[in-house]
């Protein structure tokens, strides 16, 4: 079982719900993570790069303008920095072809969509597909449009709520069309309404126990999965 402190480093926020992506990836991947060649897109503070390195992967940690200094420091403190390299990469123009066994991203497409709409979001997925080796896998966790209640509260209380381009589940399935196999799961309903990490995790526990079982798929705010090239 993963230490809660490590989960916070890997996932960064709304840990109870978003950490479900890590469980899903490990349960559904056919990829051997130890020794694989991996790329994190939109890493910011490098949490998923740290998670991959903890699994033994060799990781290229990237963001549009490069990962933050906090990412580098966190990786050094973990003693796993020997497995991690850094680069500035635009997800819509990935400068690699059939290079990686694994690509991972979390909460990235909305920011890409805020700059270039659904066309850029689709292009980013195409670029990830191009950068994967045959049989390689894409691990993803992304924000969905979710319920009308979520949409209202984002407009009112989230400073980027109107600029971030949240995707629908159907849109995302269309983006993933180039892949030969896709397994996905939606999750999270109440967790998004927490005003602190403590509240988000408490509501996230309710999601796992109750709401994920009874709420319609298109009302949940996270989609996660594994797509195989």
C-alpha cells in the first residue's frame, strides 16, 4: 500500500479521487514499468514522473516551458533523480517518434484546449500516439465537463473555470480513436466541492463508497484509463 505522503507527492491535489488513476493503471497495464522508457506530459511539479521512477521506469519529465524547480528538488530529495531527465515539450508538437514504451499525463487537455480548442486537444493525443512504440501505452487522467452543478461552481469559484476547456466523455473517446485498445473508467463527484484538501479527501471517500456507484457516468469529473497503440 502506498504511503499517503507519497500519494500527495504523486497526485498533488484531491488525492483520494485522483490517486484512483494510479490503481487503475497498474491493474490494467500490460507494460512492465521497471526499466521502461517513459514520458510525462505537462508534469509541472513532476509528481507522476516521481511515481514512475519509484516503479523503476526511466522518465523524461516535461512541460511546455519545462518542469518547475520544485519538481527537480523533489526528485533529488527522493533519491530517484538518476532515473529522471527534463525537457520543455509542447504536447501538440512532441519531437519524438516511436520512442517511448509509456506516456502519462494528468489534467493537461483542459489547458491545451484553452489555447487551441478541441482541435489542439485532439492533436496532442495524436502526438502522444506517434511518440509511442508499437504496443506502448498511454496512461491518462483528465477532467471531464461533469454535471451542471460542477459547471456552475467552476464558473463562480474557479479562477480558470471559464477558460479551461473541459472535455466530454464522448469527445475523449473520439480523441483516443487512433489507439488499438482503450480501457477507461470515470470517477469522482463530491470530491470537487471540497474547499481544502482535507474536505476533498473526505468527500472523495464518499465518492468511492457511494457516489461512484450511483451517479451517471457523464456527471463524474475524472476519466482515467490505459490506451494501447
